[in-house]
C-alpha cells in the first residue's frame, strides 16, 4: 500500500518546477505530460521528466507520470520513452480519460512487455482518472481491470464537460452536484480493494475551501486529494491523517473487543458505547491508516 494523502501535480515541461516538486512533502508527485504541457512541448517534456526521475534527489514518496489521453498520438510514446528512460525510478503511471476496462488492459500489456524487455523486477503501478461519463458507467469493470491498478481518481473538470454540467450550476443546484459520481467511484474502488483519490481544487489560495473539500471526500471514503499547487500539500496531509486521539480510541476499542472475544463475548462496552464486530470494522480503517502513516 502507498500513502496518497496528497498527490502533487507538476508540469513535465518545467525543469524548475520539477526540481521543486522533488523536494516537496507530497506523498505522491506526478510529472504531468498531459494538460500541463503544450502540444509542441510534448516530446521534449518526456526527456525532462526522465531526467528528473533519474537524477534529482527525491524525498521519500511515490514518483509517477501522468501520460496523455490514450486517444491522442502521444500516449504510446509517453509510456515507452518514460519507462525505457526512467526504469526503476518510476513507481506508477496515471492514465487520464479512461472509458472502459480495455483502456487499462492496453496499458497493462504494454507495461508488461516493457518490463520484460528491460529486465525490470519492480512492477509499475497504475492509477486511472474517472473523468468521462462512459468511465462512470463502467467504473466497476475498470476498477478490476488489472492487478497493477492501485487507485481510481475523480477528475471533476473533464467530467463536467462530459456530463454537460452548466458552468456555475452548483450555485443553484439543491445539493452537491458531484455526490453521485464521487460515491460511485469510491464504492467501486473499495469493492476492488484499491484506493479512491479526489481530484483537484482549482482555487489554490483558498485554504479553507480546499480543506472543506478534503474533509468531505475523506468522510465518504477517499484517502487523499490532488494538490495542484505546493501550498495545498500540508492541508491534504493533515486532513487525510486521523487525529491522534481518534487513533488512540480506535486502538483501545480494538483491544477491548479482542479481549472480549477471547472470553467468548460478542460485544463489549467501551466508554459508554456498545462495541460489536461492525464497530471494530469501521475503526479498523482508522488503525490501518495510522499504521501506514506511522502514527
């Protein structure tokens, strides 16, 4: 398992920003070859990304690359050149705008061939962006399309265009316009035993707004959120980390329940609450997160 509380996006065409990203506190940094790179810079950006992955002094964490849409002429070269150039320095690929399981399978097959050809022993993982209406319809199949697949990411920007959401509609819509999509994605991810990550929040200077979105996503099962600017990293890391008191309580309850089970009891009272197996299952999520973080 990987920490994904914060996933920092950095343009693959900017050597300066790649250097800054390498020294960030983000759990995952992805060098972007898609939206952040102009068409006439796609080819040169691949070389810059490979150089950054293999030569910079990266802080501990996951190093990733977002490739271009599979329906563009750039995607296959992105995969081949980055994997051949970066090799073991690459942890995973982020694949945008997938629409069906076949898209994940295609990337998986190409990665398998490259790994065998290059003699790579570390398997390169995959994350995919759910940002098309076709993807949401097929999300359950997508989530189980490959053993390499580690996370589903909700991409609200492109999804807005795909669904035909009117700009500014959230101001008058009676509820959260993304509730259905976000929930369907996280349910599919949890059922497939992979992670769900929330997408970007554009107003990068609005710390309160970003934290609100983090808390909303975390409440329904997301384990992290994209950071499109370095000043969002700490907020994501904090909001997607359990409170120490919450962790202590979860461990206390789990221990009490284990003791009760050893005595042949099916439930136990802890701090005035009746605890049963369902209660412990919920709290185990907190314990697992704390263990992954090292709390």
